[in-house]
C-alpha cells in the first residue's frame, strides 16, 4: 500500500493523526492550536452540518448571527460563567497596525488601544443575552428559538486535530422561554436531536444522561449530554444541552410581561455540537486501512475503478452505472487516473473511507458482472451488472446499519458493572470503557476517583433504574449507578 | 399602517435603516461596528449563500476552512497587500484573563502576552498561501480551487448595517494555477458567476468591468468587478474577483514542478462576495412600504391571510392551497394570529417583502375565488381558487422578471453619457447614477475628479467598444469611455 499508517493497536493517538492527515481531513496551521480543515474533511463536516441544520429547522429553530467579539465586562456578569470560561481566551487590545518606524515590517499602533478589551467569543451566552434584553418584552416574544453556526476560540494548551483545537466550528443554540417547564423540555429535546443525529447519521451509539454538578457547563442548572465510546475504549462527550435556569436572564436583566401583565425573568437553554464530532466519527469506525465513513455522511458514497484502466466498453458501463446511482441520489466518482494502478487506487479509496467500490474489468463485463467491495467489512462479491444500482442502494443501508451495530456491540463489550474499587481500578487499567458503578453523590468522591484513576463521571444515565447500593469508593449509600470512563 | 418608515425621497439613508430594523433584518450590537443579523435577515443571507455555494460547486470548487488568526508578520510579506489591509484591524495581544486583584471583575493577565501578535483576518490570502506552500508540489496538485465561508474583521470607522460593518460574513475563493492564462480565465469565470447570481437571483442588474489600478485590490494585477446601481442612484460594488499574478506565490514561496520537471511559481486568484449583498438587495427593490424581495431569495414566498380571521372553511381552503404550493416547492405561511386585523397583517407582510399575499374570505369562497396581491406592483386581483397554485407559480416568475426589468430600466435611465466636465459635475449633482465619460488613463486625473465631485471610476466596462475621444477633465486623448459614479 502506498500510504502506510500506524496500526491502531500499536499507537492509537498516532493512528488517529495519521488518518486525519493521510485521508486529507485536516492539518495543523501556522497559528498555534488552530487547524486548517481540508476540503475532504470539510465536505464531511458540511454533510453533518446540513443534516443537523435540517433537524433544528424541523424542530422550529431559526438561524441568526451574533458578533464574534464580546466586551470584556460582559464575561463578569454571570459569576459561574466567568469562572468557567473567561480565563483562556484570545484578547483583542488594539485596532490598528502601523509601519515600524525602524523599518521592521508592521507593529501595533500604541495609540490605537481599545478602551475596553474585546474577547473572541469562547461561547456566546453573554453577548446573546445582552441582545435578547432588547428583543424580549412580552410573552408574545417567547419562545425565542435561535441557533447560530459560528467559529469560537478557547486558548487550549494541549490540542489535537478536531478533538480539541483553539479555534473550532460549531453551532450554539440559545433559547428563551416563559416557563421553567418549557425550557427544560427544550433542553431535553435538543439532547434527543443530538442523539438521533449521532445514532442515525454518524452510526455512533450514544448514552444519554445528565452531568454531575461538577461537570456541568458554567452557568447551567442542568447539563444533558450524549456520550460515545471511541475505538480505544475512551469516552467522548459528543454534544451537550444546558438548562440555564434564569441565571443569564438575571445577569442581563431580561424580563417579560406575562399574560397577567406581571414582569418575570425569562428561562434559558443553550446547546452545541462542534467539529469535534468529526473526530468522534473517525474514532468510532476507522481501521488500519484508514477512514471508515457511514454512507449517510460520506462525501463520495461509491467509487468506480476501471480494471486495469479506462477503455471504451468499461467507460460506457461505468457511465451507465453512475447515471443509475445518481438517479437514486447516490454520489459516485469514476477514478480514471491512467497513471495509478488499481491496487494503488483501492488503497487510496480505503484510506478515504469511501463506503463502496465497484471494480469493472473487461472479463467481468463479458460475464455480465461487476465486483463490489464494501469498506466496512472489506468483503468483495461479484454482482450482476443488471440492477447493480438497486443492489448498491440496499448495500449502503446495510453498511450504515452494520457500522452502528458494530459500534454498539463494541460499547456493550466495553461497559462493565463493578461493585468494588479494586475491580474499578482494574477495569480502568486493563479494559477501559464505561464503568457502571455506585457513587455517593458528592463532589469530593467524584474528584478523588478522578485523582486515583483518571476516570470521570461521564453522565448519570437516563435509562438506568434506581437500585440500592453503596458507593464504590466510600461505601456510603447510593440510589443508582452512574457511568465512569476516561475521556477525551 | 402600524410601523411607519421614513419615506425614500425624504431621507434615503434613514429609509434604509428603517427597513433593516422594521423588517427585522439586523441590529447594531454592543460591539462597535459589529451587527447582529436577525433571523429574517439571516434567512435571506442563507438563501443567497446556498445558491452561490451551488454555483461554486457546479464550477468545480470545494470548500475548506482556514484559521481566523493571521500572524502579524504574514501581513508584511506581500508589500502592496500590507499597505491595503494591515492597518485597521483587530489585534490579539494576550491569551488570558484573570480575576482583578482589586476585585473589579476580570482583567487581562499581563503574563499571557503573545510572542507575536495575531490579527483577526481582514481577508485570508496570507494564511492561505502560507498553507498552499505545503499543499502544492507538482503540476498534479493544480489547479487548487478552494473557497471558504467565513467571518472577517476590518476596523471600519463609519459603519452601516450590511453595507459596511467591522465584522461581516463572506466567502473568499483562493485558487492556484499552473499558468497565467488559466488563472485569468478563473478570475473571469468567477466574475461571471457573481454577475449571473446578481441578475438571475437578486434581480439586480450589474455592469461587468475591471477596476483601474488605483481601485484594485491590494496585491492584485487585475480586479474584475460587478457594479450595481442603488435606488438613490449611487453605485454599489457588489462582488470582485482578482487575478493576483504570482505576487502571493512569490511572497510565500509557492512553486510547483511542471511537466518538464522545472520549478515555477504558481498563479493565483481570489474572489469574494459578502453580507453587503443583502444591503444591495434592499436598496435595489424596496419602497416606502418596506422591503421588496425577489421570489427566488424570499424566505417566505407566499403568505395567506384569512379575512377577517380564521374559520373552518377558510382554514380548509388555506390548507388545500398550501399543500398545492408546497408540492411545487413554494414556501408559504398561513397567518392565523387572531389578535391582528387583516390591514395590520398586510402592512407587516409588505414590510417583510413577501412577494405574494393571498386573502381568503368567506364571500370569496362562495364565489370560488381568492384575492391575490403582489408585493412588487401592489396590484390585487381575484383569481379562481381552482388552479391558484399554478397561477402563483407563474406569478412568482413574473415578479422575479419584473423586478429585474424595473431595476434595469432605472439603471438605464440613470446612465448618462457626458462629454464635458461641466456636464459631468451637473449630472453628479442633480441626477447621479452612472456617468459614461472619457478619461485619460492617469491616476492623477482619476483622483482629481474624485476630489472635485466625489465620483470615482467604478469600472472600465467590458462590453464597451473602443471610441476615440478626449478626457472629460484634461482634454487628453482617450480610447474608451469608463463608468463613473458616487458609490457606497
């Protein structure tokens, strides 16, 4: 194979980076911690974004756009929020450069210092709630169901392409409601939207739950999360939805007149997913031959390779198959490059995770067949050329489902119920994955377990029944199990 | 009418601002010069963006994403570029805030000063060409046809919603080519894409031409432009496409090995349109009742109003019409608000520029008709309920065409051929619009005319024939007319 990558079992982190680079998804940039998303990686993100956007619109949301800058003083308005967010961020202090009087290029013009520094948004609650004060007067202005697609910046010290970068792309929904019940329902709805997207499109099974107080978003009263398990048995927080109570309404003085003409504070939610999902997608399905993509998000779903090279009768057959596939809304490429051998092309298409490859040779054509290879299992079969588009259509659905099933089985195999701290430590160390254990509900215990094992409480799962037990660390009583894991 | 706006003839600038605000398109924000794009304004921008994006993809371009920050030193690499762009921009100097030791909220942490300041991108040629150096090695890597949708910041002193804001949304294409001819062809192609979009979707006629050396993009060898005429007879530069020669390739040392294995510098283009187009759309078509939108870009194409309020038989008829319209891909709303009278609703829908309104009353239904009002001419007619969806479908096309024709006629009426400087001054002062005049081709004359009249050379039009003449200011010989105008 032309482009070797590190094997997954040998060095998972390096394997991940190799895939990101060799599949042409992203690169590091000249700016510390910021990535360049390359066209193929961006095409995957576009497919994700477009589908998520459709799901937002189907649930009654609209898009808007708020400024990238936040006046520094806004960040101090909500006490918890500033603790969680204000620290590591990009600060704009000046608005002009000038020619260096000493001839050294350009320098910052000291006379162009801003009166108040501006922060490049790490998240937009503050600027948005400042704006909502003008938009909300009466119950008739509610609910306000707004989302924005934007770039945000958090000055991360340790970055990794897609998973943790100083600048990333995301969407952030910010809604305002007349009642607490409605806001809670909204936060739960968006968690469901995220879970549906993850499972139905990314083929990535997720656990739904709520965060402990300790792991909540800064300023939230409840954080709903979806948690996925990556191929190295570490957890990935894939999306969060926050019930913010009246915290931001109070901080920015956003009230409305209710139907009885009484002033009340507004209730809020916020929710977001980011380009981090691309990292999750890679780590859920890929293998030592490269990327594996679920058909519903693959920029190219099918590639046709002439064996060993283009020829009139092969081109004709390829064209006919492409037409039939495109008529079904399936994206397809014909790889006619005369300078590369089929084996080389196969490796390239595997690296890029194209779900289905069709090989067409003259002898196949004489027999009325084509060769169909699926990326997920690498199985190859010969299929009648007649009706091959229908076959492929079904196969893409099968691959989508198989990827989900495979990931679900992996998660089930890597979810362990433990009842002693010795077992807990042993599982963290040897097997990893989710650990279902009793916890006494205190911050201290949660932190102590993290210190001792690096495992954190990923969530208090929603679908787990109450069960009497004792905390795995302290032996104090507990009413339900929570999910621990080491996480990205 | 509920929401009065300033009349266009009385105060054009205020009329414009009134429309932007009362139609719910955008607002000023807490951050100087940055706007908030409200949901209805953003829905228009989304429609524009999605169509432009389709046109880019149809012409072989792909999207990617590059960092928002540019290291300060990059800006000095291309000499002209730094002159044109580096000055008024947002400069990031620190990466951390801390709690004020004196208890005054948060302050910049002086210990977190960046070694090299980062500039929030005013445009991305420098960071992108720095990246292209890694991506381009041989002729096989070319052409590189990449676009990005992004936010950019230019610290403008005088801002106006959509037309000139410190932060704005745009797309910037950056292509790399093996030959000069191919790059020039690309720059011309993108000008054509912009012109087609403006005319076919925005219904905004444009003049295609090239900029004078003086008005060129900083770092370009040729700037192709599309210029539109607004309702106050001022010109708007609506989109530009630049042939950059080898300037950026040389500044960032981007070479490729040609087919003969010889190293050559790469040829470049860049091209962009922005949220400024929303301002152009407003000023091309709107009137004293509010926004007028071309059907192809209207977020809601048809609104149905029950007269005087909802009732079972009206609701049923409305639902039937909505189903028929939606089956044709037409977007439609049914305004059932029981608290607003029809006249109030009509004014609101006119303010929002919804192209077609259907009124349904009980007496109409008995007669088997509905009332159809078009926003562009405000004409109302009664139409048979049977087949009304087909009628509306045709009407939307007619409105789209009528808006274009009307704007084209306005431009033709406001394009004046002049041959003396007295006439020139008189036309600038009294009538405005485009002035077609001879110019001697020098920077000095161009600048002098601007000083004397505030009119600038909008472009050297592409479709104008050579013609012997003398410069309107200096009397020196000239071979062709150029287009002057006062501009936004």
